[in-house]
C-alpha cells in the first residue's frame, strides 16, 4: 500500500502547487479532486487529498 506522501509526490510539481494553494484557500478535497480531473486531466482521489491535508496539519502542530 502506498503512503499518502508517496501518492502526492508522484504528482507533477504544478499539480502539487495547485493542491497546496487550493488547500490553503480552504477548498474542499472533493472540489479540488473535481477541478484536477476537469481542468488538468489529473486523477487524485478526495480521500488521498484528505489524508495529505491531515498529514500536513499534524506536521504543523508537531513543529
């Protein structure tokens, strides 16, 4: 099973930036997933985005 970080790191830098910016704007993972699919032809599940957001949130609290 792939880790969330591995799944995220498989994306292009442009896709990663898009995801980070959208999460910073508090866009829901469902909306981000849909926009990626429609506008960029990229498939990232909402569950992966939720896990990634949770992972990043935990890192912020640990620091």
